[in-house]
C-alpha cells in the first residue's frame, strides 16, 4: 500500500452509497468545452437510428422507419438537409511510446491498487502509461457513459423523460420520485453526477421506446449500446444492462478494458463535448420539469483536486471494485485521459491522482 497521503479534502460519506448502490488532432479544449456543439441533424440522427435497427431487428419494421425518415426530410428546411454519417471504422491499436524516447519515466515509482490502468495523450495520440490495459473487467457505473451517449443520440435535449416505477426498482436511491419528468439533458446531468441507476434506466427506457414502442425498451437500448461500442472500435466491451449494476454474484452488468474506457471517453469529449460538462461539478442542483430542484453530489469526491478537469465518471460494485475515468487538460490544450479499473472504493481516487501527477510531470519533459 502506498504511504502517500490523500489530498486534504473532506469526503462526503454519502458518495459511496450514491455510486455503489450494489452498490492527433490539435484542438482548443477550452473552446470545445464552453461552446454548445451542434446536435446531430434530425435526418442524420435517423440515419444512425436506421443502422441500429437493421442490426437489431434485420429488415423488419424498416419500411416504417424509412417512411418516417422520408417525411422528416420532406418537412425539413433545405438548409437542414444532411446525408447520414458513415459508420466509423473500428479503432486500430496504438503503439506504446518506447521508454528511451523520454529522459525519465515519471510513472516508474507509481504504485496502483488497480488491476488495470491506461493513460492516453489525446492530442498526440500516444500512450503515456499502460498496466494490463486490455484486460476485460467489470465496468460498474462507467457503463453510464455509453448510456448517456446513446440516449443523447436518440433523443432531443428537451424531450421529457418520466421516472417510471420500473426505474425506481433499480438499486440505490438518488432521490427521484415516480411520475416526475425531466428534460433529457437535465436527467442526463443528474444521472452522471450522482451515478443514479434510476436515472440511467429511465433514460434508456425513453430512448429505447423511441425506436420501437411495442418492444422491450431496455433490451432494445442495450442492443443499441453494444452496436455503438462496436461502431467506435471498443473490441473488449460488452453491455448487459444500462446501469452497470451486477446482474448476479458472478456476472457484471458490463465488461470492458481500461483501453476501451479511455477511447469511449475520448469519443464523447471530442464528439459531444457538452455531454459531460456537468461531471466537473462537485455539487449542483438540477430541476425537474415542474421546477423542483434535486441536490446532486458528485460521486467523484476529487473533482477539485484535478486541475483542468474536463470530465469524469466513477464506478463501483462488488464484482468491479473501484473504477474511475477522468479527462483533464494538462495545459496548452493537451487533453489527457486516465482510466483505472479493479481498484478499491478509495484506491481508485489515489490511483488516478497519482497517474495525473505523473502524466503532468512526464509532459513537462
């Protein structure tokens, strides 16, 4: 065990319960983070949806979807017409930078509890640190990154999402009430900050129902999650539910590698930069559609201990142990992503803080 003390930060004792209800393109990070990106155009969005439906259900129901697509195209102003985007090619593996390319390996003395870890320089597209990064491990609530992304792709930010009885049956209590509704954007923020299983289920149910109202919405959505994982090249990733909660004593709700988690985070912060902005907040209030505010305490107790934080997501279950992925700006528009899997509830934070410090020191050279 490392003798290095934790930062002098008071940890809210409610954090563990909230998070564990089982518990190289050179881009301007600041500009990306503070500008609202253009949402997927409706026709392009339906094109993505059609691709998902083809893979899930084959050719059944496709004629109906094509009819909707044609009607949307007909009613849309000319300046909004866009062709569907091509399916991204699978990500190829990346080569670790040889040790002799740097004067000193600043990671050499880093001790980790985590079974697996990965540190990735987004701008330079190179590996800074790798510890068994291709090992497939339970993801726990890091799963909610994919849940949020797919819901964002299928719903509009102002769409109303209801907290159903089925959603409230998920483990944990994040303070949501049956029958209340949130905008998709507000519920996504609340879900990511507090790691709400109720919120994740509600988002998935609403987005899944937008595809096929007469099918099992959650199952449809999980299939869509796995299709999107394949689309962006996450070869070690498989989802079984929308929350990451353990399915049983021996099966996790999702599996993936530290490398895959890193590339999922990279895809989100470069494609949908506003989606994870809320995860930089230590504490905030989020309103439902009637104006009632919900307190949202971040499950990452160390948001203020990571300068330049861009985004973060925690995870913890019995099978997974402690997981954490963060993206931060190391300075001069240098986004770095750090992922650790298979640590402990508190060890995940120590691991990430040690790796972020080592990464900054490495880049100074």
